C-alpha cells in the first residue's frame, strides 16, 4: 500500500476561499500532499474586507489537532492565524504532546484588507511558545517589526532582523521583503547556526490578485518539507510555486478587491 505525504494546517477559515485554511488545502493538493485542518477561527470575508471573526474555543482547536494526529499523523504542520494567547498556548501544547515535526509558522497579524487578526497581548505568547518550536517562521516586514519591536525598512535591517528573529529559538527564518520598493521582491532565508543569510529574489508580479499570498507560500514550504526536501530546497521550490501562482492568477478577475492567486496553475488554466 502506498502512503500519502500528510500536511496539517492550523489556521483560520476564509469564507472567500483565497486565504487561510482554504488556500492551504488547495496548495497542499496542488503540490501532491494530503491536507488536514484544525480551524482556529471562522471569518466572514471576501476580496475587499473582513466583516466578522468568530473564534473557535482553544480546547476545541486542541481537540481537532488531537483527532488528526492520533490517527492520521503528519509529515509537516503549517500554522497560520492564531488570534489570542489562549489559542497560541493550546496549539503549542498539542503539537508538543504529539512531537510534531517540520513546523512552518506564518505569524499572521493583519489581513490583506488591513483588518487586524492578532490581539496585541498574543505577540509575547507567540514569541515565547510557538516560535521556539518552529522549523521556520515566515514573517513579512511589518510582522517582523512587531515581533522585534522596531521598524524594518532596508535590506541591511532585514539582515539584522533575520539573526534577531532566529535568536528567538526557531531553526530558520524566511523574511519576506515584498514591502520594499523595487522591481524585485527580495526574501532572505537565514538558517540558525550559519553565518550568512541566503538572498532569494523574484520578479515582482504587478497584480491586484495577491490575497492569500503569505498563506500559500508558507503552505507550499510545509508541503515541500513533507515531500522530503531540505529547508533551503523547500523554500526555493515554494518561491517558484507562488511566483507561478501569482503570474497565472493575474489573468483572472474575481471579486471587487484583492483576488486570489491561482493555486492550480499547473493543473488547469
């Protein structure tokens, strides 16, 4: 009997289908993995805005994780929207209990529409509990700035920020430079224990259809780790996947705001 490569996503549900749990499961499927989910919150959102957030009780989030990992297990875990300290603590406890491996943490704080998705008092809990458990964290510049308590606006500051984020205990940092100006989007990958970060450039895709980009990238990294790639190769493969998803998605129109990327660009046009 053959076995699936299994990836669990722990994140919020996006009713518009472009980000969160929905984007994660599409990404896992596109890369050839079996996706499972533990939903942390229900959101009422579309391409324009988030109109409501309904949190899932922490105990039930842990129950979802337990149900999946005691039976199916996982080869990687992607973590997205965790809105409160209690939820973060519950997720950390559950993953520790099941000795979860290949943990990819996307510290989601603000939606593409600008709506806040993480409570202020949750940041310290994230720093103290989940970040030290992560194999890689994938913050953008504003998220890294919140985690470190300072603005990051230049590539030199990105270099310093990578080392300071890694010092929080994670095994690697992918710091996304999409908020910098320029024709390319410079990301830095820093693996703890090495001296220099690896610069990973990609041409900037001019499109309004960028909803769920961060969710999709971190999910792709988890999927490639589940398929046996090392960290550097998993990140490089995930970068290629999101670039192609953005490029293909730019040709479509969906909704009145930030449309989604095309998760299945290699399967259907």
